[in-house]
C-alpha cells in the first residue's frame, strides 16, 4: 500500500454554492484564486497549469462533476510520486457554502506545500464573495 500524506483545508463562505462552484469548479479559472498559479489551460482530460516561476505542471482531470460539485485531479510527474487533489463544494442550505480542498501526496512535504496554498486560496475565495459593495469600490462604511 502506498503511504502518502493527506492535508485538508476548508472554508465556510457566505454565498450560494452554485456561485462558489462557478469559480472553484471551473478548471480554467484556477489562477483567479489559487496562489502561485498564473494560468490554467484544459485540453480534454488534461489541465496544464503554469506556476509563477514559469514552470508548467501537467495534471490529469480525474473527476469533473458539476452535479456533485466535485473536481479531482492528479499532478503527473515532476517532484510527485503520487498526487490526488479534490475540491468539494457543499450547499449548507442557508445561502452559505462549505468548500473543502483535500490533497494526498508523496513525497509528504508536497501535501503540506499544496495544502498551505489551498488554505490561502480558499481564504481568497471567501474574501472575494464576502466583501461588501463598499469594500469593492474602496468607500469606507
């Protein structure tokens, strides 16, 4: 059995699940919320992301299920011997959403790296959806 490290980050967001999913569930919009990613291009079941350093990473899309609001991918190559990342968007029934980002990786340290970035990314998504109109225009309340 393969021993891998697992890290999970989650964030409750005061926005409808469909709206949150439209952002985090779109594989080509990753650069809009995940730190360190400058672009993401999908060709069939393969997504190529480009890091801020210019390094491309190839990922196999494992699951893209808009009904369950689940997206899973696997980084293939580079420093990884194994990787699986999963994003789930849960409708909490009160116009709030729980977004969960889990990553399993070997070597173990890579789970920590991706998990840390995922946590920062989910906080950015929360801020994006929860900022008031005054915040967006720069007007203080």
